[in-house]
């Protein structure tokens, strides 16, 4: 298996730029020169001593010393040669083998086995590195298989979205329109119960269409939208208020906002986020006219937004449940909706790299949602 090669290794600096073999050769050369210089000095000293015509017993000792020095020289020479052979066999050659194996793996062949037989330390090190390589390759293959499965699942999801947006909504429109036509044409021949049944059929078809549209919006987040860029959030809020103008006017709601910042995000999704939260505040209003305030404060690399209202509020024990898809705290006949709005808001915020939560710390009546979005930079 060959995959993308690893980036080039970081170049060494200082003395580390020299290969190990050159360091050994340099050290051996310096040692040899020093030894030969010392031997030459000693031999000269012996020759000078003999030139002084010493007594016979002294000359004999000088001869023995000369023999001993030659024997020591030969022993040290043999030891140096043996040490060089051992270093080459047990250090330099295994390091070269391991280096070549690592280069092969780094070039993209992640199935290439790593391993040297000697010395024990390098053998253990290569064993650990090869074990790590196998685990990484296994994890990569698992992740690759999961990515393929995810791509297949996303393809099926896109196909489902196409079917839901076209093939499924067409029968619903027919059910709704023909039921209404049935009531208009034969209304004088139907009793009140039959008209009620027709009303149920039309209402069910409309709610199914609304549910399908909400599910499509939920599935599109992070999938078919454009990337993130620097977005000024005030225009997104203005677009959301324009879309909700009729609902705001009917409820006599008041929406205020602080000076809103520029964040890194998607303009359309931020508009949808503001729209869902404000619409939620208007829907779950109290007896007083709704008052909604959008705030924003800087928190490190993030902007923390808030949406506060004077509505009926949410009990703290439901702080997590309200963000689950299809989860409702009130009957549908009291507060209409599909139960997807807040789940969609959380998915939008998480797609932007932030978090959305219910602020249950306040004691005032109403609801406060807070969420974070990445700042676009100064």
C-alpha cells in the first residue's frame, strides 16, 4: 500500500549535521595520529639513550623496553582495527539499514517492515517503531474504510434529500390541494364530521411538508453550503428581522441589538441562526409583548453572542433536551412546530466551531441562549 509520502525531515544543525560514520572516522584518525606521535617520541628517546653508551645492564633494559613498546603498539593496533570492525558491524551498518528502511516508509510505502538484528538496543528500537508503524497503518486503513462508508452514506443522504424535496412533496401537495377542492365542490353535501376529516388531512399534509423542509435544512448544514469567510453579523440579523417582519408586527415584538462584530462564518447560515432564535422567542412569549435583545462580547479568540427574551422561559432540567431533534416540551396544538429549530441552531454553531447552550444562571423571567463564533481577526 502506498499513500502520500511524509514531509521532508527537519535538517540537523551544528555538529549534528555530520553523519555518525564520519564522527567515528574523525575520532579514529585523531587517536591514530596522537598514538603515532607518542610512539615516535618514545622511539627517539630510546635512540638517544642508546647513543649515550649506557652500561650493559642498562642497555639490556632499554632493549626490553623497546620490545615491550613494539608489542604494545601491535596490540593497540589490533585492538583499534577490531574496534573499528565492531563499530561498523554493530553500529554503523545497522543504523544505515534502519535509516534506509525509515526513508522507504517515509517515501510512502507504509507496508515496508522495519527491523534490524543488532545491537540489542537498535533491535528493540526498530521493533517499537515497526509496531507503531503497523498500528498507524491499521488505524489509517480503518479511517479510510470509514471515510469511504461516510462518502457512500453522504451520497445516499443527498439522494434522499433530492427525493424528499421533489418526489415526496408532490404527493403531499396533491393530498392537500385535492382535499381542499373536495371541500369546495362538495361542501354542501358534507356534514361537519366530514369537513373535520378533510381539515385533518390538509393539516397533516402541510405539517409533513414543513417537517420535510426542516429536515432538508438540517441535513444541508455543512454539506452543501459554501465555506466560511469574514462575515459582518449585523446584515445577517437584518435579513432575519426582514424575514420575520410579519411575525414581529403581529406579536408587537421589539428586537434590539448591541453593536455586532465580524466573525468567521457563513452568511446564510448565520441569518438562519438569528431567525430561528428570534422566532423561537416570539413563539414562546408570555402575556407581555415580546422583547428580544441580541448581545455580543469578546472572549479571547471567540465572540460570545446572546439572545435574551421575556418569554415563558425554560426549566434548567430541560437545558440539554431542547437541543435534541424532534424533542418538544409543549403540545403541538399549544405551540406549533416540528421540534427541529434549536437542533438546527446548535448544528449551525458547531459547524462554525462554536458552542450553543441555554444560560440557566439568570433569575429573571425569560430565556437566554448563548453561543460562540470564531472572531475573523482584527
